[in-house]
C-alpha cells in the first residue's frame, strides 16, 4: 500500500471554496473583458457612423461644386446657343464675331478649357482658341453622334476625351444647335479641364487610401483622386454603388469593396439632381481602423493592467486556499487509500485465491445470513454441494498444476451457471464446491445442479484414470433445502443433509445429482 502526495491535482475538484474563488475570478475577468469589448465595439461603430456622415457631407459638397461648375458652363452655352440660332435664322453664322464672344466667356470661367461650334458636318466654324486648326473633323466624336440622333435640347455631358487642339484631358459639355425648323445645324461644345477638378480636390486633406471620385451617371470615371490618369474613363458598373445603392437612394453611405482598386472603404455618395453626375467619397477602412486602434491604445493598456491585477489577485487567493486545503486533501486521500486497502484485504479474505469464488469462511458467513433472512421472510434456502469425481487420481496422473487449472475451469462453470439464479458460489474445500440459493425450492436446486453437471461433461477435460467410462472430468452433487416450517435446525444440519445426498450420488455411480430424503 503506497501513500502519495498529488500536489498537481486541482483542489477545485474537491473544495467548494476553490471553485468559488475560480468562478469569481473568471466571472470578474469575463465582465471586464466583456465591458471593454462592448465599449470598443460601440466606439468603433460610432467612429464608422461618423465617418459615413463625413463621407456623405464631403460627397455633397463636391456634388454642389460640380453642379455649380456645370451650371456656369450651361448658362454660357445657352447664351451662345441663342446667338448662334439667331444668326443661322437671319444673316448666317459670323465666325469671327462668334469666336470673339466665346473668348469673352472663356476669360470669365476659370474651369473652361474652350468653346467650340461645329456645323452639321463636324467642321469647326468658331472657337475660343486663337485659331481654327485646318482639316479637323469632329463628326466622329461621341457627343456629335448623340446630338445628331437626338432632337432634344438638353445638356449632354460626355466621358473624358483628349483635346485635338491642346492634347489635354477635358470633359465635353455640349448642346445641339437647330435651325428655325428644328433641323440639325451642328454642335456647340464647351470643354472643362480635368485639371480644374484635380486642383480643387487637392484642397482636401485625405489619407493615402482615401478617394474622391467624380463619375457620370453611367458609371464612367471623370476624375478620381488620388488615382493616376489611367483610371479616368474606367467603367464602375460592377460596383455595389451602381448595382444596389443608387437604385434605392440618390444620397447615402455604405461599406463595400471599391471596383476602382479592390480596397474595402467606407463610402458616401450623392447623385446630382441637375446633371448626370455622381460623386463618391471613400475612406480606407483598414487605415481608419489602424488610426482608431492607435487612439485607443492607452485605454487598452489600462484595461489590460486591470485584468492582470484581477488575475494576479485571484491567483494569490487561489494559491493560499490550495495551501490551506492541501493537508485536508492529503488526509482525505489517505483515508480513501486505507479504505480501498481494507476493502481489498476484505475481498481477499472472502475469496478463494485459486478459483476466485467465495472461500469457506465467506461461505459459512453467507449461509448463516441467508438462513436468518429466510427465517424472517419465510423463504426457503437451498444448498448444493459438488465434488469432482476421482480428483485425487487426476492430480496423481496430471500433476498439481493441471489439477489447479481443472479447479479453475470447474469453478468458472459453477459461478457463471449459478449466477443465473442469483446463487452464491463458494469453494467448500479441496475439490468440493457449494452453491447457496436464497428463496429457491429444492426443485430449482436440482435443476441447477443437473445443468452444471451437464456443463462439466461438455467441457470434456481428459481424465483417463477415472473409474467412469466417460474418461473425462465429472462431478457429483447433493441438494438439500431449509424450510421455515421445519423444526428448529441450523446451518450445520442443512450442510449435513446436502453432504449425505452428495455421498448417495457417489455411491450410486457418480456424475449425477441426488436430493435429500425428506419425510412426508
């Protein structure tokens, strides 16, 4: 028997005190962590909401600036359009006078790159430029096809083109010119410098990943800050802005991956009510998160310090409680090991060391208890005594090792078969065994004994020196029963009657069972 200290065994498994300390520490830690996570999440959501509002406000201001820019251009174009259509209806277009008028407008509008008038064949008739380039035909331009096919007198804003006169990137804004019968007489063109929006957008402080985008309503990019000019003219029709957002509202915000460059941003957008323009402002979400996280480092450090203090205090209390309970645990463990050792010794004292069934001492004790219980309950107690036939010859022939093995096999049959009727199997002595049947009549004992004898025969353990013709190990049995109605008789009388029945079975030829002879 070994007594050991298991200091690595958690005391919380035994002590409610330790469980309470651990539970309190865990709950407090979870509360601190949960409160901080909730605060951080709310603060982040507030930051995102504020950023969305800023994006919408920035988009709105840019949309109004774009509206003002195009409105000034439209008013100038309308005035030139009226003068042109008046000249067409009367004296014809005076090229020099019209060019002079166009130059006056250009001086007043800083966003204006140039004003141009092309006749119905695309020939340059008048321009605000210093001269009219020879042999240039603008009938192939997108805006020219648009006005030639559409009789409507609406302002048309086209995608960015490269000016054929200055080779700059410009945004074409055009009106159709008609004669007195609404016949097509050419296109009046105003071009807005892309650099005008570039300089204006540069006034705003934006992070590296933030964007400001001016687009046509068909999703074509007119200008995007800070993207290179290669992004101008890019089609963004696959963007969630055009797939979902603009389908439900002309102004709003949201978060999506930009089709422009594949970055996740927080966007605000506004669609112009006057012109086919959309302005979007996007803030890089990852950069915003990094900036937000840096601003919360001090709070995170304080929260972490508080958590460390809580955990340290909990660990200190737990260590003290474990130290206090250690001796109690050792005493408890010692008691349990002593109990287990006593139980093991008791089992050894009650069991037969060779066969594993109850020994003679335990048999006597159980038989006495069974009779006392049966006397109170008025139940019968049956007893079967078994003896292996000619076992001394078996030992002399095969040796004691084989004899011990034979006893084990026989005991196993008795134990397994007797268990079916809740019988108590014991080694009575030497090659003799007994089974106690509580609450079973003599007929049940006879039936059980016959089944056991049959089972032993089926084992067919060789025994060539037996006096029986079977030439294998056999058993004889005797049965007796104790009845509450019998005169006073005890355990010894029951054993003697069973033993007498056993020897009658032996005298009758062995390998059989006999019952006691009862009067009446």
